[in-house]
């Protein structure tokens, strides 16, 4: 694994498609923004892989947000990705997080929410209850109910040689009406044998050969996956001037500065009294120009 990548593949003569994603740097950047408990890191890794796999199904420019909401110790876990495989995410928790990692122990009663937002077109949102003991099981239920496509998903999150890794695979019958359940079950059984160390440490071609060396597999060019936050000092400045000047001045008087923190990447943007005065003066000048 030299870079974070997603691979798509097809089987010759079988109406089943596959995806394989391997993530290292992207995952590490997401979990480095906070001091996450180990089970939350694992959950974020699985959610990150999920979003990458689902983003690969987009046939248009846009984004997918995959979100877990619950009343357990972990209140929220969310990953957002777009058609360019640029991903970001965050989780919020309270109190002690159980080490078991079972999705119900972490999230309690809750929902999986998948939001698809095309650049052009209408937004779509699917919501399913957290059924089953894993995120993968919940996702398979989502596809069975809303997409009505037989789908299997494997999600792995852990470490290899001291480095955080996340990886996963997806198999899905193509919606062309030619897919046979027997073919899918055969490929499903082969994929079920994949090991964590293979997904984390082997090149994708080697993983696919180990699993499907008796099958004819067509592997497409990989797509790079990367972390992308989108926050900036400029965006933070715009947020500040959207608030009443008196409120900002009060914060600066009490704290010596006003700070905006990005949960996605962990960056904090500080603005002192001189910065604030310049921001509001610039905003006032812009407004004056628009009036005239």
C-alpha cells in the first residue's frame, strides 16, 4: 500500500461488481484531530471505508454523507465524501466508551442516515435503524430495503506495524437483471476468506488474486482517496462577521481573542482585537460599495 486508493472490478460473465478500498493516511488524518477512544477510532475507520465504497457508486458529481446517530455513549459519527473521493469526518461521545466495539454498545438506539447530494438535482436521504451487531450488517440491510440489490460489505479497521489502517470490500449484483444468486454466493464465500493483514498490507492486485485466482477479473484504474477538510482562515473570518459586532467584541474583551475550531481537522483559527477590527471594517467597506 503506497497510497490511499479505491479499486473497482468486474467478473467476466457474471453480473456482479466489486470494490476494494485501502486507507492509511486519510484515516490517520481523521482520527488525529481529537483524542478519540480506541473503539471510536475503529468505528470512524469503518465509517470512512463505508463512505468511500458508497461514494464510488455515484454516477454524477456530488457528495455522500454517512451518519450514525444514537443515544449511547457515541452520540454522532459522520463521514462526508464526494465524487473525487475527498473525505472528512468526526465523532462525538460522552463519558466512558465500552471497549466491546459492538455498534449497539457504542451508539445505543439510533439510526444510520445516508444523504446523497448531487451538484445538480435533488437531494436524497435514506434512514434505517441500527439492526444487526455491526455497521456492515446495517448497510447490507439498507441496500436490501432501499436499493433492492443483493450486497455484501466487509469493513476492517486496525493497525499494521504500528500504523492505523482501514480497508474494506463490497460485492453487489448488477441491476441488469442477469445476476444469479448462485454466482453471487460463490463470490461471497471467496471474499469472506479475506484476512485483515491482507487488506492492510498487500497490493490490491495481490488481494484480488488470492481471493479470485480461479475467476476472470477485470480491474479498472484506481481512484486516489484523500482527506480534505475545506476549512480556512477566510471561511472563519466570514463566520465571525456574520455575528453581531458587540458579541464578538465581548468575547475578545473576556478572552483576548475569538477562536474558531474545526472539528474535522483540529485546526484553530485565532483572531485578536486588531484582526476583528480589520474584518468588520472590510465587511463595512464591501457593503458600502454594494449600496453605491
